[in-house]
C-alpha cells in the first residue's frame, strides 16, 4: 500500500513509518518538525539523542534499500496538505500530526488556543483534502483513551447502545476529556464522524492508551535510527519518568495517591495496530473506533513495578507522593473494552519484568543526559502558574531538518 504518515518524525510516527516500510509498504513522511522546536521552547531534550530526519531517512534507505519520501510542511496549511495528497496519492493516511501533550495545552491561554487550533484545523484541512482529491483513501487517526475520562461504567469502543424512555439507539460514547488537549481530540472525533456521514469518507479512530518503549526491530538496526525517549513533566510519560528516576536514584514522583488508572501499550503494538487498521479498512461512510491498548495499570502499580525491577538490578528505588497538579479522580473505576484489534490479529506485547529491565537499561545507558530539574510538575490545572515557560508556543510551519 501507499501510506502517508503525518507526524512521521515524532515518537509514534517514526516507529510507524519504519515498521510499515519494513513490511513492504510505500511510505511518505509528512512533518514540519515543530515537535523538535517544542523541546527548545521548554528547555528539554529527549533522553536518546535523535538525528535529523534527513539523516534518519538516509540511514534507513542505505540499510534496507527501501526509499521513503519526505514532504516538509504544515497541516495548518491547506494548500500544502492538498498538494501532498495529490502528489503522493496514498491508499491510507496515518494522522499523528498533532500537539499531543495535556500539560502543554494547560500551560496558559496561548498554549490552549494553539493546541486546539493546530489539532482541530489540521484535521479539518486533511478531511477536506481527502474529500476533494482522494475520497476513497482510508484515514487512520490517532485518538486517545483520554477522550472518555474515567466514567463509573464500562468504556465501550467508541459507541454505546442506550435505552431511554422506551426507545433504543446506538450513540457515540459520552466524552469526559481532562484537558484542552483531550478536548481537541474529542472535536477531531466529532468532525471525522461528521465527514464520514456526509461525504462518505472512510476512517478509523484509534483511541490509544499511554505508549511505552523505545526499541522496535527497525530502530535496533542502527543507533542512528533511535527513537525519542521523553521523560520531562510536559511531554514525558509516567513510565519513562519512573525509569529515568530509578536510574538516577531519584524517588519516583507519584501524583497524589497514585490510583489514577489508564490503558497502556508497547510501541511495537502501536505500529502493528496501525498496520492492521490499514489492511482492514473501514467501509465508505464508516467511522469506526478501536480502543488501542493492551493492559491497564494505576500510577502506583507502575511505581511498584519499577521499584521491584530496580531492586533486581541492585538499585534502591524510593517512592514519593506529590500533590497532583491535575484535576482528576485519584481513585476511580476503570474498565475499558479493547477487543477489536485483537480480533483483527493483534498479539500483544505485555509489560513484563524483562521489558522493564530494558527500559531502565536505556535510562542507565544515557544517564549522563538526564536532567533532574524537569521531573517535578510545573504546570498546574487550577492555577495560572507556569514555571517552565511563558513563551508563546512555537508556531507550526515548514522547517527543514
């Protein structure tokens, strides 16, 4: 298949582009490299030293003999999006090209506005370009399990059948997003559903859990293909942060009581889920939703797992509880369905002791690059405090690597 990966220079996008290319698909990466600029804005770095995209692609092509096209531009620019669709003529578009951090969206008004404009307008531009130039192309859009929030009932995959006053209907599952970022993803979902309904587009909305892991078969081929490992409090994931803290001998920073429970999955499962979605596309006019995760853990569960893994490696790992900077239930019911991708053929990689050992090993390998000043929360949901940055968010735009 011909597959365009929007945001292909980012964490999920890079791993996905390599995986799809290795599986024989013709891949184009579409990116404006703004994710790298956000690191400069926040004064942080990925733990792993990643190379410029031009070098990454050159190394991949030299190692595999498989070419990969690169389109440098911004999804906020409709003319660029339309031109890319017309030029590459993809069978599927994987849409990762969004600002994906809840804390970033909560820094202040400017960052909230930027997040919603970048995400919602970029997706609308893509929908209009597909309608105009490639109406049969399958859109695979990365959503988030955070759209659902933490309801006191089971979370279905996108839709729920309700009986009310003697009548019955299947409706979109209620949304309870927890940040301006998550709200932007809800708006995306509604816009995509509407576009499928009125224009007959085909789309798969992948509501993904928290992704962990840096290594895939493809990135292991050469050090220059290494993926991101974000551990700061804005873009880093909780598991990455815990592994880095363990490697440094810093207490694991658990927000509140640590009962916050979410779905998690290995990066190797992310790329496989994307391919399965492409190989089994939605029907014209269909907007289907898959919950993309394999296991669920509380924050405290993860802390104890990292503590045990660290002890096995001879580390002394302590756990600290900090006041939560977010507005969220610290103890709650959480049971989300996630069977549709397994039905399509996903064989999950589960978070095991050996995998935790490898995550900690990555942190130890790059220990000298760890900046402990980025561990503690500096973005607060309720307060107009912004310790990390008061800069205007880095605007999206075409920036060559």
